C-alpha cells in the first residue's frame, strides 16, 4: 500500500491553502494519506486536514517550529519518517517548506524533486520546461521517502468529508538546531484581489528586441525595446 504524506504549513488561523491542495492530490496517488503539522495552530488545523483527505495527522503545537528556521521541523520529520516509513512526502514551494525539504533530504539521503506541476504516483512526477511549452515526466528513484516540491495552484482543492486520527508527536529537538531564531515578523497590509488566490493569471510583455541584422565592422550596435 502506498503511503503519501504532505507537509502541512499551519498558522493560528488554520492550515495554509497549499496544504489542502496537496491533500487533494495525495488522495489520488496514495492508499494511506497523512499530514504533518508543526507549530502553533497544528491541533486546530487537524479537523480541516482530515476533511481534505488526511487519515492521520502527526502534529505538535510546540512554538519552537514557528520561532526557528527549518532545522527543528526537518529534524522532527526525519524522526517520524524513519519510524513510520512513508513512500512519498509532498511539500509546497513556500520559502519555509523548501528549507525544510532540503534539510530533510540531506538527513535521509533520498530523492528531492523541485518545481513539480503534477504527481503521477509514488515514483513519478511531472514538470514543465521551456516556458511551459513542454511537459516532462520525471522518474523518482532512490530510497523512500521521495520528496517532491509542488508549484502552488497545481491542484484544485476538493474536500473529501473525512476525519483524521490525531497523533501528537514529542520530538527532542537539540539545542544547536534552535540557535537561529525569528525575532520579528512583518506582514505588509494589502488591499484588493490576492494573486495567489486567482484561478487564472494572464501576463504579457516583451523583452529586448534583437537587431534585425548583424552590424558591419566599425559600426555602432543599436537595439530597440518595445
């Protein structure tokens, strides 16, 4: 049976939208789906994580995970991954999740794929290249768990109406992993629609236009931008 976990970023207000997106995909590729939620708000987020497909939520409300950088979270994930043996762990591409995923890969020596746009199974994923004009299938080899960083909004969020078993974890985080700490958070006030909540983003623009011909020797190179 394929076991798929997602790293669920949480806040005191609830789980990040990326966690619910990843759970929706995890239900499609895994027989057993679990979420790992670390930091203040994890317990409150368990209900929503269960509603979107997590049968188990491994959690800790310890503030150390919010007050430090990715080392304590990677340390905790490594311990429980070695204890329960998931086949695949999905992460969002947020700054914090990328930090945790990279540190976890270094600890476990497993495969880490970034910039995925789809997950086809526990050993296959997809990404886009050449400005999104080509889709590439990627084989995920090496020991389990394979780690995959997924682009935001790759999957639509769909609740499943389930509930999750809550497993509270207690991990002894070494002091040397907590020395780099966040001392302040700043959130800039914003108004209007949020780009990360848009279903479709339309963008345009043109870069520098190359010269129409190669200039003769001794002449000046001139280019135009539009």
